[in-house]
């Protein structure tokens, strides 16, 4: 059965945006046990605003175009890796930050690959 491209794109956008909210929540939860919570608060706030203001199905405000959203997504991956490498923090926090970077990177990859795939 062949699916309509717009419904597939809507499901993909929904998955991406809900996952962005989950990553933002992950950053914000890590604040509670962080040695340096300001960096994680900044990453969590940027991730939350990025998910809530993009042009997507579950956005609170549809202000940010997809290209800017993608650039911010990449910056969040880099920020999570940098935050995991700097400072004296617990191994659990480092692992969690690297996991958030991996999750966000996989979401970006999956969105880009699936967008161009013929399913």
C-alpha cells in the first residue's frame, strides 16, 4: 500500500518535534544533579524554545523556519558533547549528556534520510 507523502511528512514532523521536547526535558532534568547547572539550563531553554517555536505540528508558536531549526538542532548536539567533556561532573551526567547528543543526532539523521527516501 502506498502512503501519501504529506501524511508521512506530518508523522515525521510530529516525531521530530515530540523528540525535541523530550531532549529539552532531558537537559532540564539534568540540572538537578549538575555541578554547573547554568550551562544545562541554557541548553534546556534553547532546546525547549527551539521545539516550541518551529513550524511544526505541536509548536506553541510557529515562528522559526525549518532551516534555522536544523541549525539550532546541530548546535544542541555540539553543546551537549561540549558540556559532557568540560568540568568536573559525575559519570552519570557525562553519560546522560552524550546520550542526549546521540538521541538528538539520530533524530536529525532520521529526519534527513527519511525525508528523501521512497517509502
